[in-house]
């Protein structure tokens, strides 16, 4: 029956071989992917699935504020529901144009 130290040495040796095989296979896969990308004229951005229109427009980032409360500095882009501060101000008789940036 093998000793524990012998088994642990075999385990370490196998783990080292496994890691080397994984590195080699990963490198081969990367090389294959790069070759295919070059062959078809693809870039990393093409792999994200975003359309060219989305890439040009920034893909839905933040929108600049269109309305700002000068007293508190709170802002609203004009999209979505009106914030409470704006609803309250409009209820007091102010106009939306008063807050335009």
C-alpha cells in the first residue's frame, strides 16, 4: 500500500501537469480566436453584440440635465417621472421654463 507522502507527491505532480495543459490549451484557443478575428476583420467591440448605432451614440449613458433647481442644485434630465422638488415648485405656480438649464 502506497504511503501518504508518495500519494501527495503524485497529486502535486498531476496538479502541475493539469495546470500546464490548461495553459497550453488556453493559448491555442486564444491563437485560434485571433486568427478567426483577423480573417473576418472583427474587433473586440464586434464581439459585445452592440449595434453600430449604439456604439456611436454611447449606448444609453447618462443624459444631461435640462432642468435645475437653482436653490438646491437638484437636476432633472426631462426623462421619466418629474422629481418631487419640481412637482412641488410647479404646484406653487412656477413654470417649467423657470427651471430650464
